[in-house]
């Protein structure tokens, strides 16, 4: 078994990338090889993005909605059929012609603690017991159709542990050829994000043995053939919505000034929580999963302007988590090195 994490990268709403070439350039300079770009529809310049990313050794997973945050009932066959047809048409018409590296998706129910935006009784009960079985049934219906129409297309299912942790074991029956991308980790709070939370609170509860045990289970849910990914939260400066990819020119320096305070706040946060982060990353690195990917949610954060120190610190930790926090901080080169480079 090879220790380590196979792929590192970024997850972002595409409509909050203000210069996609510089964004990818900074990824390449940082040794990152995976990016999820989430849109409401395929970007007009998707072909150029994909070609440029490939020249830099970066694979692009296009993200789009498979009923996430939509008025859908995961228990209704008619809803599953409707979304199956929608997804197939979008892939056929928009993404398949690109020869995509992969498709990342989310369905309704796992993020918001309920399986149904229509409040039916079956889904109300599922919300209390965990929506895992309904998620597998609904998503599996669409996955089967997509894999039949597009054999070999890489699929990644975004799952929020907060919605499925009471029925975690049910996800064992999800198609083993589909990557599971965990959108949060076990810990306190509604979204249960550990080691980093959305609110950048450096004094929040620490990682516990139960946290590490759950992460280990997440990495081996479907056995040694598990293809697993994690999205590490705590780095968004603002939310982007489903905006289309931005194509016009922007003054990146002026925009960066708006968000510099957020990044400054994240410095103390990341350094203080680094020991917890390393503990989680060691579990992932040691797991027997066939493939392990970790992405940072760097949302609306002007990554295209600067490779900000907090993100680079976490990437340094991920490359070799078997070190003490001080060693990782020293190896990251210090805040002056990275914050000084536009």
C-alpha cells in the first residue's frame, strides 16, 4: 500500500474565476493537477479552458447540478426519470463534445438535511434517519443511464456527510466506479466541517478520535478499490452562485484588495488548526483507497491574482502530513514569500 495523497487541486464556482488562465497558471506553479469548475451551463470558452489545462497537466472535472437545491423528491421515480433525462441531454449536448476529463455532480438532499424539498412523509422520515438509501437510489438511476450512454466517462458524486451520516453504510452500494467526493468531514455544527469550517473560527472544537475514525471509514467505505475525494472548506471569501464563466477583463489588484482581509484572517486560523489538519490528512494518506484526491474550496478568493499563503500552507501539509506543524510552516516558505508575489 502506497502512503500519500494522489491528487491535489481546487474546487470553485466557475463564475467567480476572474482570469481563468492565471488561475490555472497558479495551479500549475503549485503542483496541483485537479480542478472542479461548477456552472449552471457549460462555459462558452470550455474548449479553450480544457486545452489550456491539459497543457499544464491539469484535469478538469466539470460540475453541474443533478437536482441539488431543487424542488425534487428523491423517493419519486418520476423525479428520478425527469432528472435522468435532463442530465443525459446536458452531457450529450454540452459536455460530451468536449471529451471531458470528468463530471462532478450533486443531487438534492444530502446538504440540507432532508431528502425532499416537497416535504413528503417518506422523505421526512429519511431526513431523521439519514438520506443515504434514497440518495443511492436516485443518483444510481441517473448514473446507470449516463454510464450506459457514455462508457468510460469519469463521474464524481458530491456528498455532504451531514445528510447521510446516520445512514453512512448505505453508500456502500453506490456504483464502485463512481468517485465519492466528501463535501464535509465529521465534527461539530450543521455542516460538520473539520478540520476547517466556513466561518474561520480558530477556537472551534478540535479533531477527536471519533473524527479520525470516521475519516478512515470514509476512505475505505467500498473497500480497497475506493476512489475517494475530499473538499476542504474554510477558504471561500464569498459565494459565487451559478454565474457563467467570466470572460471580460478585470483589475485583479483592485479585486484582491477587497478580499485581502479574509486571507489575513485565515493565516492565524490555518496555523492554529494545522495540527488538527495534519491528523486528518495522515488518516487519508495511510488509507488503502485506490485513489485519493483532496481539493480546497478556494471560492471567490482571487487565486488568479496570488497563491495565498493559507492555501499553500495546507497544500504543503497534504504533500507530506507526517511532519510536525512547525516543519510544515517552515517548508511552506512563509507568508512574506507568497503574499508578496502577484
